[in-house]
């Protein structure tokens, strides 16, 4: 009975952890939008919120790991679950770092790129938001994982296309005088795009984990 309660507590914590990752994706895309449109106060608020969520995710992940190890819960799955939690945690870490770079480096982004970068941030955030229910499904109905991660791959591919389009505009179309400024814009485009890549890595892991559970 005690083991059951501890397993149930772990699942509840995992749900809460995944909620935090999902919230981080929403705050990230809001932060990018606020930076691009010069909403400094809201942008700073987004930074603070995302930093708090990142810290919260770290704390929850450690709590889950502690419960699973000290209570010897799901030993046959524990290694995979730990890696899943670490990879999910890496997503919100990357989101925080990317948004903080906007604050630190203050890139000069032409207004013509605003909508393109907003779309890219929305696609990357959608990839994250799609991998969260796939992770939830692993613990409750692993047979649904394959269907849910399909959306992650779709958004990741669209994010790649959008990022390539932005880079082409920067280097071939827009009248940006300095090569260093073009490199800077490519750098920030890449960092937004990397979030969708991180979500794809989690989707790949979930696919393997779901197959292992079905054997």
C-alpha cells in the first residue's frame, strides 16, 4: 500500500513537472514577442517568470529522482525515466538561456523580421507543447505515444523551414550593412530553432521508451 502511494506521488510530481515545462514554452514565446515589439517591462517580467519556472522544474525533477531511488520504484524503467526528465528539464533550461541572451546582447532586429521570428518562436513552442502530452501518455497509456509525437516532428520540420527562410532573408534580401549584424541575427534565429530540436530529441526518446514498455 505504501509503495502504491509513493508511486502515485511520483506520477503526480511528474505531472506537475510537465506542467512547468509547458508553462515555460508559453512564457518563452511571449518573451520573444515582447522583446521584438519593445515591451520592455513585460519582457523583463517574462524573464523573471521563466527563470522561476526553470528553478521550479529543477527542484521537482530532483524530488522525483529522490522518491524513485529511495523507494525503489519502477526499477526496470527508472533509467529511461531519469533520462526523460533530464531531457525535458534541458528544454526549459535552453528556453531560459535563449531569452536571457536577448537581454544580455540586445540584438538589433529589423522590424521586417518581427513576424518571421514570432512565427519561429511559436513553432518551436508548439513542438514543446506537443511533446508534453506525449510524455504524460507514456505513464498512463504508452500505446498513444506514437500518435502524439507525430505533432512534435511536424512542428520541428516547420521550425527548420522557417529558420532557413529567415537566414536567407538576412543574408540575401534585407539591406543589413554589416556582416557581423547578419551573423548576430543568424545566432538568435538558431537559438530559437534549437528548442524545437530539443523537443524532437525527447520525442525520439519517448518513441524508444514506448516500444520497450510494449515488449
